[in-house]
C-alpha cells in the first residue's frame, strides 16, 4: 500500500495527459471541419455573387444593344428624310455596326461558363467592343451634323 498514492498519482497524470491529447485531436478535427464548411460557404457565396453579376450584366448589355438598335433605326429614319442626299458611306458603316451589335448580342446570349474563370475577361472584351460601337455611332452622328 505504500506505493498506492504514487500509483494513483501516475494513473491520474496519465489519464489527464491522454484526455488532453484526445481533446487536442478533437479540437483540431473540429477546426478542420469548420474550415471546410467555411470554405464551402465562401465558394457558394462567390458563385452566387458571380451568377448575380452575370444576370445584371446581361440586363445591362441587353439595354445597350437595344439602344444601339434604336440608334441605327433613327439614323435610317433620318436618311429617308434626306432622300437623295443620303450618305452611302455612313449607311455602310451603320450596317456594319448593326452586324457587330448583333454579334455582341449573340455572344452575350451564348455565354455559358460554369467555372467562371474567364468571366472578367469576357466582360472586359464585351465592354470594349460595346464602347467601340458607341464611339462609331457618335462619330457618324457628328459627321452627319457637319
């Protein structure tokens, strides 16, 4: 019995040490699990944000495309009123701009990339092409006034 208190202390120390180790393992596993869940939510939120961005961009692009169609219709309407003074070169330019506008609409309507890895570059190219069309319409309008 004289070894009993020492043995009891060793057993208590060993139990506390094993319990602490198990607790650390559980804590580490819980932290890993929470990180996986957090990463999943972040990825899900990112996908939702990107999908919303696509929807908003498509609506904006549709409005710009309709506005360009109106510009072409207004131009042709003005040319009809001019009669024989119509500018053939400008007519050809407007026809080309209409084709580019239709191509932009087709590109926007057919865009489907589930991975979203090139969405920003797609938007950048699309906006650049749309700006070129708008600048061309402005130039045609300025030339027709002069």
